[in-house]
C-alpha cells in the first residue's frame, strides 16, 4: 500500500503538470471503486482550473477554482500518471481527468481499493478527513501530542502510532523504523511510555518520513508516460523485513512478532 512518503512523491510528481490547467473532460470507465465514483459531480467540474494539488494524510486534493475539490486515494495498488489524452487505456485504467494541454491524469488501480470523490465544501471537513490526526511533519505534532493521547491506553505502542486519529501517515514500515531509532519495544503498552521517550519517538517519526520523502526525490519514476509508481524508496531500512538478521546496533538477532495483524520487527536487546 502506498504510504505517506509515496503519496507525497506522487503529489510532487503530478503537481507541475496539473496546477494551472483546466479540466476539459472526465472519462470514468469503472465507477465502482472503494466508494462509487460521483460521475455527475465530476462532470460538473469540467471547465474548472486546478489551483493546487495538496496532500492530507494519504489523500490527494485537487483544489479547483470553482471552490470544489477532487479527493483521490490510491488504495492498496493505485497509481497516477500523465498520459496523452488519446492513449488507449489498459485493463485497470479506470479514470481519466483530461486537461487543457491534451494530457490526462489517469488513475490505474488493479484492486479497486482506491477512490475519486468530490466535495463542494471545505475538504478538511469531509467525513474521511475531518477526524484525522496531525500531519507528522507539521508543528502540530510532537512528543507531547503522543504522550497526552496515550494516557491510560493499554494497546501496544506500534499500532497506537499507526492509528490515523493519533498521527497520520505512520505506516507499518516507518513505524518499525521509528521505534527502532527511539529504542522503544513495539509491544510496550502505549500508556506506559514516559513523556521524554515519546519526544524521542516523535523526532524519530519525523526523521524517518523526511528521509523517505527526500530519497524519493532522487528515485522518482516518470509520471509522464511512465507507470506513475514511486515505489518504496531505496532507503537503508534498519529492521523492517529482517527477522534473524544482526541488529545494526548490537548485532544480536532481530525478532518478528505480529501486532495489530501487522508484522513487527525489532531488537529485544536494544528496544525496551
């Protein structure tokens, strides 16, 4: 599943080709994605100009000059790319947003867990977005944010930081890596972690995500005529997917457990 750094790389890849251009047509070949595609509302936006492409959590927001917003989510396997308007679609190319320069922003989604929605009001108040937690790279997120939210919580800290109501965008890979950097056992109850340790964890989350986004800038695949997939960045993961490998800090074997139905990798010696 594309995580926050991958979605941010997608935003950066498509924004220069979409911002400032008018929507001249909409082609919906498959209206049944994760939620029904609002075809009539999309067609009503034809003629509007895209002012900017924003990101909130894993949602991409195409903000139009008619005051309306298109909300995109890539789901489990979705991707976006710019194609020539006349390019024949493939089997899983479900939607084209045709622009005034002849290009089309094409949504490819084999598993159909992605979404293209529409709102005529403030997108931050949309039901899918309004209850989300702070952006991890913003000033609104720090160790105090996590510590206050964790009080009295018995759940393990790893699924706690992956809860989008606490902080958005901390997917499985990045949660593993941040907890290792902060030297916190992913199994530890969220409510039994000291305030100063949460500060280290918040700093680790910010660092891991910022590094992933920065590395995405050097490994960005072509969104124009390419496959539109940024992929997972070629960063040096310390623990994720490395059960039995030596810990980078102490050389003892890394272990794997399942938390919240997700694989968790950690060093039982360094993380406590």
